[in-house]
């Protein structure tokens, strides 16, 4: 029997693994097309999925205009701005090194949880987060051994994406705090619509353009992109916002280390190379941190 206190973090891990897997495809198309192109398709297909799932499974949760605005702003910040910078970094650094920086979110969201949600940090939770951060630095050492000097501009893109994504997470949690009956599909559909507003402001005809682009892709490439959107947007965000509803915010974001470690493992399998000892150490630190989260 899985403890109920652990369930949100399992949802969080599932979300990270799904997005990490999809990020390999997102990275490829960000290089061959553009970060904006990938983000537009991801958000548009995600919005369609969330609306269908909401109509089939959830009842409408009434929110105040302020908290509706929070969800729209969350999507604009996290899905429009944050993911744009994320995919810009993907195109240069690849997904593993980019996603490493997302493990710094606990510092940002821990401050938010302390100031606005009265969420303190127990000693065990602090050690858990420190284990996750140590895992990040261990992972960076492993990547530096393989790739040499990092691209500072691309890392700046990634860190900018982290900040906008953290703002989006904080705004979404505020809406959950105001309306506990809010479901993940309604929340995600509203967030996706907030991102859509940004795309429409940039290019009112973008929907026609990306539809034509998808039709021109080879069937194999088109199917890969569509599957990546299902895994990396619809399923990933559904799991994540389900977790966000009840989880300790800083601890939830600390397990984002699962994404870069998972992606790195996939890359090693694809290249048929044995993981370095630094990667095994990173796994050990993650397992210790995850065990400490259960309290």
C-alpha cells in the first residue's frame, strides 16, 4: 500500500518521466524548425486534449475573476514564455543538460510556499532537497566530463525558462488554494488558453501555419511529434497539476531531477555506452532524497 502522502510525488515523477521522454523529440524539432513552432503545436494539441477530457470527466469549478486570471497568467508565464526559453535551450544543449537547471526550482518555490502557503520546511525535507541539489551538481560533473564547456547563452535561456515556469506553478497553486474542487483538466485548459493568447498576439494566423506544417511532415515525423505532445503535454501536465494540488511545493519541484537523469539514461542506451560512476552516484542521491520526502 502506497502512503497517501507519497502519492502526489509519484504523480510528479510520472510527469517528469513523460516530459523527459517527450523532450528528446521536442529537442529534435526545435533544431530543425524552431522553439516557437514546437511550443505552438504542443500547447494547441494540449488545449484540445484538456477541453475534451474536461467535458468528459469533470464538473466546472467556479473561480473568482482573480483566480481565473491567475490560471491564464500561469499559462502565459509557464507554457508560453517558460517553454519558449526551454525549447531554445533544448535546441543547443539538448534536453538532459537543460532540464538539470529545473532542479533549482525548489529554492524559488520554497520561498513562495513559505511566504504565501505557510509551508515550512522540516529538517528531513531540507535534507531531501539538498540531496536533490547535490544530485544536480553530480549530474553536471558527469555531463561536463562528456561534453566539455557548456554554452552559457543556452544555459541562460534555460534558467530564464525556470523562472517563468516557477511563476506559472505558483500562480496555479494559488488557484487551487482558492478552489479545492478545481480539477486538473479545467486548470490545464485555462492555462493552455493563456498561452494561446500569447501565440495569437504574435501571429494571428499561426494555427493555419502549424496545421500546414504538420501535414507536410513525413508520416513518421508527424506521428512522433503528436505522440510527444500527448506524453509531454497532455499526460505530463495532467499528472503534474494533480500532484500540485496537495503536494509540498518545494519538495514536488525538487524531484524534477528525474527528468535529466532519465533523459541521460535514454541517451546512453541510444549511444550504447555505459553510464559513468557520476550518474550512478546521482541516482543514489535521488533515492535518498525521495525516501526522506515521505515524512
